[in-house]
């Protein structure tokens, strides 16, 4: 189990160093913030519309993060030939893939948390309160993205 957690930690650090992650996160936060401008075009229900747009942005950009980083995880290791030195150690292939999945799952959870905080702040500014159901919706979005990430890692194992 410690080997899996070590690989997950290294995957998380590698994903945090990826510049595309930050550009996607900044763009997502900008779109969540711009939903406050779009709310002014509607009559009534401004808070609900902002929350709907924010949750849609969180899901959409979570998919981008999961697919862009998930498909490059294993293929990048193969191209750099670092997987050979790693698998020569007493690490099974299943442990390697589980560690990569957990690391990317942690990356997704952190990014979705940052986006959810931005959405909660926006909802609080528009409605003077926030609903805990936003966290429930983000939790289910994370579950959905973890399934998508597992599929992305599956395809990255046998294709580039």
C-alpha cells in the first residue's frame, strides 16, 4: 500500500507542476466569475442561474483536466523511459496504475475544491447565503470525473 501512495504522491506533484492545469483552473474560475454578469440578463432566480452555470463550468473543466492530464500520465512515463526503472523495483503494474489513478484523483479533488470555493463565494455574494447542496453536487461531479479518469488511464495504457 505504501508503494501505491508513493506513486500517487509523485503523480500529484507531477500534475501540479503541469502548466496546463493552472491555465484550465484560471479559465474555469474566470467563467464562474463571469456568470455573475450573465445573471444580470435574467429576471429572477439569479442565484440559481449562477449556481447552475458554475456547476456546469466545474464539470466541464474537470473533464478537461481529467482527460488532458489522464491520457498523458502513462504515455509520458513510457516516452521518458522512467517506467522501466520504476517497474524494475518491486512494484506491480497494478500498483503503478492504482497510484497514478489516486494521484490524478487527488489532483481533481483539489481543483474541484478550488472551483467550488469560487462558486460558493459567488453564490454567497448573490444570495447572502449558501446552500450545502453545492458541496453535494461537486462531490457527485468528482465521482463522475473519477470514472472518466479511470477510462482515460485505461486508454493511455495501450495507446499514445
